[in-house]
C-alpha cells in the first residue's frame, strides 16, 4: 500500500473527512473559543458585581459548559472524577439558572 492509499483509507474511516492535523486544528479552535467565552463571562460578571447587579446568567453559561465537557469526558473515558465534576457543575448551573429567574 502506498502513501496515497493509506491516506484515502484513513479518510474513509474518519467520518468527518478531516485528516489528523485538521482534526487537531478543529478541536483546538473550539477550545480557544471556549476560553474566550469564559473570559468574557468573567469580565461581564465582575462588571455587574462591581455595580451591585446580579450576574447569574454568566455563571450559568460557564457552569453549563463545564458540566457538558465533564460529562462528555466521563462518557468517553469512564473516569469517575469527571462524573463528580460534571454533577457538581451541573448542580451549580441549575442553581444559577433558578436564581436568574428568581432575582
């Protein structure tokens, strides 16, 4: 089998049609986007806190994101620590969502 045949076989097995480098770039871009969202939520939360306003919506966004990430990691890696982290952040997200609507 030559190099082109191996690459073609790999692309057929890979449902997304991306090679390994493209997958790394794709995954990194989502991680970077999540960091930016987190930083912006933190900035907006600090601003609202300094002005004595509730900022539950931003905490809900971050904790829901973390919950989703941890639960996905638990499902794929079967590490109980991820489940505990996912459950904790899920509860925090639910509590903040309730507080958002109550305040």
